[in-house]
């Protein structure tokens, strides 16, 4: 595809031309399905295709340049970001049902709601969390919500090396407690 044709296609899609939008989506079909396969998404294929179309629509709306390379780069990043969002949403609902991770710490939630922990694992986590400092608790909660080290560092206004060291120390503490049990 020539640069001139690509620019016209992008401009037409931005103006609302459905045929141009479909042509652009077809050009990115390989990227869409490669990301689906590489990330082992739990989403159904039809749903992922619709998500990809929505992301492309949003990308075209925000795109200021009409260069194909800019669209490719921005769409690729937007799709990857959407994958992370989908993963976080599914992880949040599947793995931590009944526990609010938006609280300052799990112990506060359990005590304020006067909930009896459903298992020894939750009791261990509550005990583990109560022995941590404020930043360490926030760090554990961010990790539990699916944030990576870089995102945790930004959220906590700490360095990445602090996050890595804290994670390593938490692993050692947890392993020592697991051996002691």
C-alpha cells in the first residue's frame, strides 16, 4: 500500500467511512490474531475480534497523524494495553472473590466487616499483611491486582529497584513462614 493510499484510507476511516475502516482492520488482522494466540486470552474469538475493532476505532479517533506507521505503532500498543486490561478484569473477579483489594490492607477489611476468614490461606495472608509497613502493603495489593513492577513503582512513587528488592524480601518472609507452618 502506498503512503498516499494509506493516508487517504486513514482519513476516510476517521471521517466515518465503514469500508475504509474494514480495509484497515483487514490489514491488521494478522496482528490481532497473533496477539490473541501469543497471550492465550480467555476471551472468545468473536469477542476478541469485537474488542479489536473497538480499539481500532478508538485509535483512529485519537490519531492525529495520518501516517500508516504511526497508526500501526499506536494500534499495536493500544491492543496490548487492552489485553492487560482484560487480564486484570478477569483476574480480579476469578481469583479474589469476596476480598476487597481496594482497602488499605486485608486485615482492615476483614476486621471491619467482621468476617471469619474462609480458609487458613486467607488467615495466613491477613497475618502476613499485618506485619508489613504501609508501602509494603500497598505494594502487595498492587501486585495482587495485576500491576507489574514498573507500574507499582509509579503508583507508589518508589524506584523499580525498591520494588524488586521488596518483592524479593517478601518472598523470603513468606517462604520462611511457610517452612515454619
